[in-house]
């Protein structure tokens, strides 16, 4: 009891109570939340495959002192669905300990915030009371910069569409790290020092690991072949793999093969609906003309293409199409490569085809595809003539396309063009076969023979050769059929499938064709006999073929058959006659401008001299063959030259040079897919 007789007793629990003798003015404050460190970055997906190299690249950038200044900005780019959001969230989680002042996060794009809205929310996260958050953008930005000065913050900005969004939310600290995820190339951001970080589709093992994480019941390991095909059909995009894995996870009785069949067929769009939704959003943001070019990409038959073929399809100037493709590259829908070439991901191409189906008629799409095929046929015909001359036997007269066209392409440039386009030509042949455009199939195959003969990609050669033979039969063109069967037989011969080669040649010789084509069937039959060691039979067929070419006054053909007669004579051990014949063949080839035949004549001369140990003469002839083969950039000839040099070096006791040339020949044959490679590597 106090002196004034008043009881002063406190009992129970009270909050915000002040006891004092005299109380003046009383101010009631709202309850305040305890101070906290912001941790706003959402967690990444539960299934995540560590991109170790990306994390290491970001980690190497941090460590500056917490002084006012521009933070490190890392601009993460990649195609839609490649995992940019998952990556920046994962990096923020892993590096959280390096940023004790916390993490901030904002999302822009469709349904996202404006920079002003994001600033208001982040200010509150940094401890600013609602009533103290400025109402206008400029004051919000000024307060944000003041509060973030000298801090170690990690900031994640997702779905950024404009560099200004990033600039508005940059903390004012050199010790900060800002991770920007965008489908757009933010050039202004990079001009101010942003570090680019490109995210590619997953490698096969990482893709399988991700599928294994989402579908964790062992099915991935029980059927590794189907799993590998599944992630390939998903384009190794994390978003697509997660969608496919989730579909499996809720269907425990499904085999992986069932989902593979869905992704191959009409159900693919439904399975990958989330992926298509992302692509739809990016497509909707494109300017109208860029959308039109994007739709064309779905109609192109290959993954890799040049600006000229797109310009031919849309019938627009190359310079303008290049600008539109640049817009698509900026949106990460196409990948820009060297020499005006671009690549498109398989799922992007599937989406482009889907929107093309929605916006064009079937007739329109066929016409656009025909424009592309016509471009490849014209280019192949021009490159074929540039590589081997106009006189070489062809069923389809090149002048139907090249009349009045001045060819300035060198043989080397012609083969370089084929190097770039041969996969598209093969894909065009498959597309034409499906459409029933059979004449185009065999014409494309015939026009590409110069490439096949020089580079010898044997698997592709056989595949397209079978298509061409089938199309020529359906087309009812016996001349084309005979020619295509001979060219296919040559591929089988290089694969040492002599039975298949003989079967094709038997059918070709039985067809009712003119003398020139008949002579060609004899030529190919003689080559098969030469390869299998039946030199008498080879001499018989080559002599008949040469007689036909002499009678028809075909200079190139006469030179070629004379060369082959010499090879048969050499095989029979009639070396002196063979050397005389090779000299005659070289003169005929030089007169006909048949440079590849001339190189082969020198090569055959060198081989003949080598067998008689006339090494000086062999080296001289081989040097001439090598010079021409280099000028022509003829891989097959270069491989044969390396092989002969290995033989002569062994004879002369130079084992180191022999080994080097044998390895070079083996590498060339391996690129061709020839069984010779394995024998050479085994030392046979």
C-alpha cells in the first residue's frame, strides 16, 4: 500500500503498458512486425539438374566491396522452356549465404508487375511502412536506391521484356548481384556491362537425370532406350521433360514406350501443352511480319537453314528477311549461326508448324514448301555443274534451270555449299516422297551425286538413293530409274555390300535405255568387278563403256572409261599397258576439263609406279593428284591419296609417316561411314 492509500498491484500479462507517476500526451502506435531479412525469391522446381558450369560462372563474379555503385548484372538467356527461371532461382538459393542482406524478386511479362508496382512491394519488404511508401515512381526509385546502398543483396528479375525494368530495380551497391531471366536479348543492358549467360537444352545424361527425378519409380532405368528417345522428343528442354515426367508419374502402369508414341503422334501438343503455352506468349509479342516468317520455319524441312531459302519462300528481299530473323533470334526462337545461317529447335519448329496450320490453308503451305524445294533443287543443280562440269551424264538436263545463268561458283565453293545444305536436301527428298512429288525426289538425288561422290556420307547416300529409286519407279521414268540404281549401287559398293550393288546393277542394265545410259550401267558394273578383284570382267565392261563414249563423242566419259580400262589392266598385272593408258586418260581429261578424272589418272599412275618401286615417278604423280584434290576439296580423293602415301612410306621404311597418313585416311573414311576406317585403325 502506498502512502496515499492506493493499492499498486500488477498482475497477469499486458503488452505495450507504460507505468509512470505523471502521464502527459499518450500516442498509440500500430503493432510493428519484427525486423526481418527479405527472402523473396521463390524456390526452384523440386526436380532440378545442377548446371554446374553456370553456377561457377556466376560465383566467379561476386565479391566486390559493399560500396555504392552498379551491382553485377547477369543476363540469363535461352529459348522458352530451357530453364532460365529454374536456374536463376536455384543460383539464388545456392548463393544465399554470400548475400546476408537477403534476396529480392520481381516478375514482369504477361501478368507481371510494372516497375513502379515492384518497387512499392520491395520497399515494404525492406522495412518501409505502407504509409511511408511514396506514391510516384521516381520517389520510390530514389528511396529504394538509398535503402540498398552498401548492401549485399541478390535480386532475381524474371520474364524481363525491357532493359528499363532492370534499370529501375538495380540496387545501389557494387556488392549486389542481379540475375535477369529473359526471352529477349537486352542489348541496352549489355551495353552497360551486363554479363551474358546462355542456357542451352540439357545434355543427354542431365536430361535423363531430370526425367528420373520427376518419374522416380525406376521406369527410366528399366528402359534406357525409350527414356533416351523420350527426352530427345522433348528436345531436352527441362519444361518439356518435367511435363512428360509428370504424365508418367501419375500413370504408374504406363511403359515409357507409350508416352514416346504419344509424343511422336497427334497427342504431342496435348502432352506438351505447357511448353506450347510459353511459345504462344512469345509468338504473340512478335511483330506481324516476324510472325509470318516464324510460321514459315515450321514448313522448312531441316533444323539448320540459311537466310536465302527463307527469303525465297516468303518472296522478300534477303536483307529484309535477315532483319526479321534477327527479331526471332532476339526473342530466342531461332539460334543465329555463322554465314547467315540459323537453327531452330525441334519443339520451336513443331510450334511454328502448328501456328502455320492455324493461319494458312493446306494449299498455301504446299506452295511455300515447293518454293523451298525449288530453291534447293536450283542450288544443287548449280553446285553439281560447278563441281563436275556440264558434260557429265545427267538424266535431268541442268539447262532447264540454269539456262542463261552465269555460274561463278568454283568446285571448292560448290562442295562447301553442299556441306551446308546436304542434310536439308535429304530432308526435302523425304518430304517430297511423302507428298508424292516423285520427280523432285530423283532430281534432287541426281543433282546431289557430286557431293556424295566427293564426301561419301554413305548412310545418307543409301537412304536417299532408295527413296530416289522408288520415286523413279512410281514416276515411270526408266532413264531416271537406271541412273538412280547405278548411283545407289555405288553407295552399296563403298559399304562393301557387293550383293546389293550387284542386284541394283542387274536391274539397271535390264532397263530399255539409250546408249549413253547403257554405257553408264556398264561403267558401274565394271567398277564393282574392279572392287571385287574380277579384273577380266572389269576390263570387259569398261571396254564396252569406252566404245559407247567414243562413238557418242563424249570426251569426259571417254576419259573416265579409259582411266578405268587402265585400272583393270593394272589389276591384271599388265603395268606397262596400264601406265600408257593412264597417260592417255590424263590427256583426255585435261582436254575435257574433267579435273576429278585428271586427279584420279595421276593417282592411278602413282599407284602403278609404286608397285614397280619407281618411287620418284610415284611421288611426282601423287603430288599432282594431291594438288588437284586439294583444289577440288574432294574428301574421297584425299583419303585415297593418304592411303597410297601410307603404302609408299611403309615400302620406304618411313613408319612414322606411314602411321600419320594411315590415321588421316582412317579419319576421312570414318567421316564417310566406310568400313575401311575400322580396318585401317586395326592396322589391316
